[in-house]
C-alpha cells in the first residue's frame, strides 16, 4: 500500500497520487481504517477548486451572526441622546468644541479597550466641508500590541488605512467606508478583531488650509439593511419543511419599507417562501421573518441547493443573504460510508490480515472518556454490529475538547448514530452542541496545527450537515484549501519541512477527502491553485527584522 502524495506542479496541486516524498520509497503511515478505504476508492473526475468570495476577514460564515452579537451601529465616544449600549466608551483628541479639525491636523479616537469589529461592515463618517471644496481623507485604525499567531511570534501593533474623497456642500455628507477597503483587511483579517484607535486626517485637493467638521463616527453593521441568520444551512428528510429565522436590521438613519423575495436560480427545484415578505423598519430596528423551504424528493440524500433572499429597502437594494438547504444524508459517512464499512466487514471475513487488524478495535480497553480513548469502540461497532461497542463508545461524544479529540468526538457520533443508543432528544442536543462548538473555531494561519483547527470546524460542519459553515472552513482565508495551496511547496513537501509534519498533514487531508466525497466534493482528484509567495502567511514584521530577532531564521517556506 502506497501513501498520499502531495504532488505540486508548476501551477496546480493534485492529491490523487499516493506517495509522500520522505526520502524513503514506501513509508507506511496510514492506519487500518484509512488503508482499507483506499482499496475501494477510485474516481477519474478532475475538478477545479472554486474559491468563494466574501469569506475573508471574519471568523464565522458571512450572514451567520447571532442576534446578540450585532448592533445596527456603535458611536465612537459618547453621544447626546444616544441609546444605551450603542456607543463605545473612549476619548477623542484633535477636535475643537464644534467637533471640527483644522486641516492638516488630525483627530484620534482611543477606546477604553480594544474591540472586535470583524462582524461589522465598516465605518460611517458624517463630514461637513465647504461648498465645492474637494477633500481627500484617510482613516487609520490601530490595534494595541498584539501577538501574530503563527510559528513566528511578534507583539507588534498593526495599523490599517483606507482613503476616500468627496466634494463638500456645506451640508453633512455620509461616507460609509467598508473595512474591505482597508489595506490590511485581507492579509490581516484578525486585525479587525482588536481595534482600539481610529484616526481621521486628510487634505483639500487645492492644498490650501481649511477645516472640516465631523459630527459623528460610527461602526455600522451594513450600509442599509443587515440580513443575518444564526442558522443559514440545514438538512432535512424527503418532503420536510425546513424553517430559518432571518433577522432584518435597519442600519440606515431613515425609515425603510422593505420587500423580501426568493428568486430561484435557474433549474433549481427547492423554493423558499418568506413570511412576512413586507416590513416597515424604523432606523435601528430589527425584525424577524421566517424562511420556509421544502426538501423535494428531486434532491437525493447529500444533495443541496441555494436560496438567495433579496431585500429591497425603499425601492433600492438593501441586502441579500443565501441559505443552503440539503436533503439529509444518513450516518455514517465521516470515516466510511455504509458501503465501505460493508466492504471492510467482508475483508475481515475473508482475509487473515484484516481479521488480525480488526482485533485492535474489538479487544480495545478504554482508560477514560476522552474521545480518543472511546473512538476504537465506534469502529468495533461498525465492523461487528455488536451494540455493546456502541454503548462503550457513547461516553466519547462530547465537544468541550479540541484538536484530535474534537474530530474524534464527531467521528464517534457519526459511526454509532445508526446503532440506536441515542434518543431523538439526544440527537437534537448533540447537534446543538456541535453548532455551538463551531462558533469557537478560529481560522488563524497556515501550519500543521492551524490545519488541524480548520479540520475541526470542517468535521463539525459535515456532521451537522451545515454547508454554510462547511464552505467557510473549506474556502475561507486560513481554511482547508488555503492551507493546502500555501502550505505545500512545489516539490510536494509541507513547508514546515519535517517528515512527521508531512505525514500528519497528508493524513488529515486524506481523511477530509473521504468525509467530503459523499457530498460531491472531490478533494482526492482536486487541483488547487497554489500560493506563489515565499510567505506561508503575511506577518507584521519584515523578513530582515525576523532574521535579526531569531538568529537568521526568516520564517518563510522551507526557511528561504
């Protein structure tokens, strides 16, 4: 049995071949459960990776915020008559008594503590400039000293800036400046989880002196409407009616009359109804509507479609959100499908080497209730169909753990879900616990442990069959595909260099590929557009600074 190759061509990475370049000809590292799977895998389909837009910079899928996590806006500093809870305490410096800045001076807001703005849209500036005067402004956000999480440790602060321009009219102009316009939003998305200072400065186009007034600066959730739903994807049985709770938040400063509609994509067969489909929202108000989708028998188990909801506010596009509705695929499928488990049972019946390997699971004795300790019992249930093993595996289904244990807790549940040891209430509780646990998964870089973290989220999402979260962990910045594209070098080695890291990472990718395959995601034959930089991720310090601080080590791919 050969092992996984990470073959990296000049332009593409393909995971189909099965050899790892370790300097040895046939290194064995795949356990029995993985080795048996490759004997029954085979596919000739080759697909191009699809990178989804709009996912970078946040730690949850776009539009999946919780109701308590968002306000329509937050004023920087105290505001007269402002509602309680809608301001960030802090101090402005640089304004005069009328909140004016004499150009080329600047104004600086310092919050009492740093804040997470990653779930918000951007900054709303109300600015007044003289009639006909063109102003070129700049906003700079600052973090406190912070550690850049990666193999390289630094505590440097990060600044990120965005520029804007407008022509004055002696009236208040509203500038909605998205965080995506800031220069370090994409390479340092985590920056916007720790903002403490905001600086405003600029110049007039004629380079003459003058002043601007800034009555208000706010962090906003959206320019007009913010559409969000804690659950954006669900799976149901044939002909089930699935319901989503969609929150519609008015982030504008005026009354909005809202129309909501689902316009199906071409040839789709699952349609959404919206109730109510008309709303009136006061400024800052949030109301909920119900999205209902029937899971038609035209969609096979594991299949899914998208439902895009469009919201018009006072006749203009206010916002949109996409739901992903699936027909439920019965467990098991994470480690193996029922067909593959049956083929493994037949191997055990017919081959001495397989019968001998099975004893590792059938004779296992757990020392505690860690998922890793109970995982072999779940395998024993699948290969023997003796319910006593499912009962022994059951205590391993808990999700307050992390890393490999968290992955194995999901796999245990997947393997014994068909055993009858869980009640309907148990299934519902477990899925709620897994959904809660997904909110604690951070995508934080490209490295072996960071890939493991992405795999934790990937596995939780597949177990729940939430494809909004699944696509987030697969496609987002620092997600699974980003790790593959940027972590594997042209010679096939994982950039951290050691043999055991190559083995570890390739095992993880193999297992994710097996888990995703029943849902039509073919990672085994996938081509990935690679990252061409020497950097495995953007770091706040320049290369020469890293070398000086760490004995010449640049912290780049393979040390180069």
